[in-house]
C-alpha cells in the first residue's frame, strides 16, 4: 500500500488518546509501529490521512465520547470522498475490545477496529483495509466493510514492537504489566485487557536503557495492576525465578541516567514488603504513590470484591509513611456503588479525614455492561451520587490545597515538561507530582531544576527557578 499522498507528501496519522496512561503509552507504541510504514505525525485530524481513536471503556461517558467523535469523522470522510480524497478511521483500545464489530455496525465509516493486545498487527490490518477500499473504489460490492482484530493473540505484542521513541521532555512511560485477574465487580478491565501478564525483566530493562538513550531521565512504570508484577527473572539472577516490582525498581535505579522512577496503578493487596522497603531506600523512587482504595466502607469494599478492608489499607499507609514520611498519597474513590448507604459514605469521608490524601480522583459509579455490579440490587440514584461526590471532592480539594501549601517556601527539584499558558512560562512536576508554574526559558524543558515554591493552590503551585545557572539538580 502506498504511504505517499497524491501531492508527493508523506501520509500523516493523528492519534487521539482517551483514558489512562496505559493508553498514552499504547498510542506512542502505535505511532512507533506506523513510523516504518512512512507515516508522519499530524497536528490534528484535519491534517491526517489516518485518524486513530485510542479509546477508554472504564465509564459510560468515556465510551460515548468516542461515538460523538466518530460522527464528526464520518462527515469529514464523506466531504473528502466528494473531492476524491480519503480518510482511514481506526478505533483502538478498550472500547474496540469490548464492542468489537458493534462499532462498525453503529458507525460503518470505521475502517479498522483493533484491540489493545493486537496493535502490533496494524501494518497487516491497514493493508487489508486498503485492499477493501480498492475493491469499493472499483465499484464492487463487499460483504463486511471494516477490518476487525480483537483477539488476545498467543504471541505478546511486546515481542513484535519496534524500539520505543516516546520520550517527551525527559519523561517516558514503560508498560511492564497488563491485564487483571482481580475482577472488582464494577470494573471492565479484566474483560477489555485480559488476564494479568508481566513482561520479562530483561525486556523491561532493555526498554528502560533504550528510553534513557533516547533522553529519558524519568521513567514511569505502567500496569493496570503494576504492583502485581512478577516478571521472569534474568538468567543470571540470584533472586529467584521471578522478580517483584520492588526488585525491578532497584534494578532500574542502577541504570545510569535514571533520576526519577514512578509507577502506577497499584492495588493495596499487592503492596509487598520489598516494594514498601524500596520507598525507603531507593532515592530515585519518587515520594508519591497512587493507591486506589475506592471506598472507606468494609461492606462496600467486600461487595466490590476488592479483597482488602479499610484497616488493611490504613496499615499499608502507616508502613509506607514509616519508611518515607513525606510520601504524597493519592487514591481513587467511587461513590454510589450499588447498596452504598449514607453510613457507608460516612465511612468513606472518615477514612479521608483519618488518612489525609495529597491528591485523589473520585467518580460516580458508572454501571458497566458485563460486570457483576450491573445486575446488583440497590443501584443508587444519580442525584444521591452527585451530592456525595460533591461532598467528597470538597474534602479532598481541601486536603490537596493543604498539602500544596505545606511546600510553599521550600526549594524543590522540578522536572520541567512543557511551556505554560503564559509566554515565558514553563510547567513541571515536583517529586510529589505537584504541577509547578514558573517563569523561565524553554530550554529548561526536560531538565530538573531547583525551584522555590511561592504560592499554593488546589491543583498547582507557583514557583521561581533558583537552580544556579539552571544546573540539573537531581
Ligand atoms: N487497578 C486499579 C485499582 O485496582 O484500583 C484501577 C484501575 S481503573 C482503570 C481506574 C479507576 O477507575 C479505578 O480506580 C476506579 O476508581 C475507576 N473506575 C473503574 N470502574 C469504574 C466504574 N464502573 N465506575 C466509576 N469508576 C470506575
Ligand atoms: Fe479493575 Fe483495578 Fe479491580 Fe483490576 S484491580 S478489576 S483493574 S479496579
């Protein structure tokens, strides 16, 4: 298939990413797969020959956004065809996995539907889509227009992907684990991402080295259940046949050039001794942890099939703070899970007050088809969910502001990531993953620079760069 436009320019791809960091990583990897085919990156859909939507299925609103976007793309495709041009539309990610052929039925303008485990096969899928398009252009009829690949292939996609290029401003994601076997009763992930799988240690370390060579100084290890990691140990390992996440982090910290390590998302059940110890004795492991608790009510945690209660969560937090007192703790909450009473919600509010979070994400329960929660009695009214969410977010917002204020007046190393909204401004992250805005030249982007924090807000801080001659501070 030709990857050159009729005007002689290279074809362009635009990838729109919805949802979590795993999807950001996958989008980068899909761009890596398309690069050898000659595709350049487009600035937006209008400028692209190939538009890919890398979708999220976690909550109903996330899926619905995809269909609105597909409606716009269908109109664009029709306009282009009227003037002899074309647009190829691909739906990837978790909506693709969950809804498969339904997507093509609901929106026939879609050319390819590809699940999160099959995107290394994009070259073959694009060739097949092009073959079908050529038949259509010749005026022949085709049974089944789109191309579908939502298998969980026996081969791992990771063994078939080119070297990663996705380093942005010194920071890179590295996917080490996928899928989930925990089956929380609200969650679609075990169905869309499949069974839990850990990449072998040697493959992870090789990718980490490639990322450092490509300019990464911060690596964020990703997985739906990243701390359930149990990758096959290197042949030379004296530390058993599989390594835990804590052991892996120690090895990544030994790679020269790695200044910061983060990981997400974790499950309270998998915070083992080695990982907790790493928070105390691996200096590159940043003092920030996203540890979703979902609810403060033991009754609801059980109905959610979380496999941990509120006391278990509190004990883990105490141990983590024992080894790393300045740890910034972040979490996720779901309000209005089926059967959640006022008393259950009060338990959640109490847990928040007792633990104290530096940041948090909180959601109204979204009823997902195919999950056990869908059929549970005691579905909570939307108005009740909304009132609980507002109360919870007010408390969490106060805690986030207090945490940010507690850093005002200190100087901290900030990894600058992008230009700010105002001219001459740059934005970066502290070790505790707070956003910091400061005046400074664009050359600071991708560097860690000491910055004095001058003002604190709920979602960000203002600062002044004080790193002498803008030297790297880490
Ligand atoms: N593996 C992580 C864990 O065990 O907590 C969560 C990963 S999930 C992709 C991210 C967050 O989405 C969850 O922590 C949960 O708060 C939220 N979420 C998942 N399913 C949801 C649903 N049906 N309704 C509302 N929020 C949901
Ligand atoms: Fe979903 Fe996380 Fe539960 Fe797995 S552990 S089912 S990813 S919420």
